[in-house]
C-alpha cells in the first residue's frame, strides 16, 4: 500500500460526488431559468427585470466556474490513474510531480472565485435581512482579507512542483479557509438569528400562517447557506490536521459553494425570500413576499404603529357589525 492510498481513494470518491452534485446544480440552474421565464413571475416582478438579469448572469457564472472545477478534477484523475498508470514511482509520484499542472491551477482559481462570488451574495443577503451596514462591516473586512490570502495561495500553489496540500501552500490554504469559514459562520448566524426572531415577531402581529414559511428549518438553512458553512467547517478541520481525507471534503465544500447560493437565488425568484422594497420604503426594514398566487403581505418598520392601529380599528368595527347583525337576526326570529 502506498503512503497516499487514503488520499487517492478520497480523491476518487470526491470526483464521484462531484458528478452527482453537479447534476443537482444543473437542475437548480434550469429551474432558476424557468422561474425567470414564467409569465406569472414576469407579471408579479415587472419592476425587477434588472435584478432578474443580474441573477441570471450570477447563476451562469457560478455554473461555469463549477464546471471548470469539476472538469479539471476529473481530467487530473484520468491522467493520474489511466493515462499515466505506469508512471515511474506510481500515482503518488505523479501526484507530486504534476499537482501544479496548469489546469489544476485553473481549477484552484475557479474555486477561489466561486468562493468570492458566493460569499459576496451571502453578505448581500445579510444586509438585506438586517438593512444595516454596520452589521456587515466586519464580514466585509473578512471578505477582503480572504481575497488577499486567496491570491497568495493561488500564486504559491501554481509554482513548479508546488503542492496544494503541502508546504507554504498548505499554510496559506489554512489561513484562507479559516477566513472564509469564519465569514460563513458569522454571516450565517446573523441571518439565522434575524430571520428566526424577526419572524416570530411578525407572526405574532400578522398571524402564524404568514410567518410560518419564513421560520421553518428548511427556509432558515437555505437563506443562511448553512450547508455551505457546515461542509466548510468539515473541510477546514480535516485540512488543518493534515488528514488525507481533506480532498474529499474539499470536493463537497466547493460543490456547496455553488449549490447553496443557487438555492438562495431560486428562493428569491419564487417570491419566498426576504426582500427590501427600496422604492416605497425609506426607513423600513423588510418585506415578506409570498408567491404570485398567494397574497402579498408587507410589513413596514418596527416603529410604525399607525398601520397596526388602523388594522385593530377595522377589526373592532367588523366585530361590532357582526354583533349588530346577530342581534337583528335574533329580533326577527322572535
């Protein structure tokens, strides 16, 4: 048995999972495109054509970058196990000699850009949910730091005979992954907390049926990109302890880097995500949106009590009218 046998097996299994999850990403991408082309969606979001165009461009960029990563990993595996099966020293020697081959560097660059795009969307969604730049100030600093360390790691791992999982490249990789995962944990926690507690407050005001869709475990996991964060933590731990299984968790992590934001975009386009109404709200925070078939329920700022007072008065009037009608019916019956 070679010294890197566990790594080789983990790499092989990771490539198989790449193929499976790539299929999931393709399904989500075409569901996103179909949602944009849906006539009901166009009618309900006639003023959001610009955002739809951005989401289409963003989704396509995610898919292209993910395709590059999956393809380069598959090609390297084919070259190592099949084309060069009789390479002097075996697969371990081939891995050490060609780990920094140009297409592997391309795949690493694609995964880093994919990280930056996904984290940027996650920070944006955090700002949408909180509507306060002070909340996302520290995540933005982490984002810039991760970008700088990512460039350094990309340069170091692309040098001749360099290895992504050894030497300075590994140390830079630990620093980069730590920045990215710390960012994911912070932003995901901020989004989860905000949605849960604000959702409970809105549910107590406008009814549990309205707030239920935004407080479920599935909704919170999608909005906060929890799968992206959890697989990132698994990869960081295995990478930091120099485990040979880290390549497997890296594959899952990179795939979730694409799938998690795609699920957020699909949820936004389906009208079931948290949004901001910039045209009609200035100091207000959030707007709950339902699908086009459901009734849209909008809630303004937490301090706007006049609307709730009017709703209470209308409810009292309706109750009084129902009581008067009951009295009249009783008299007529007598």
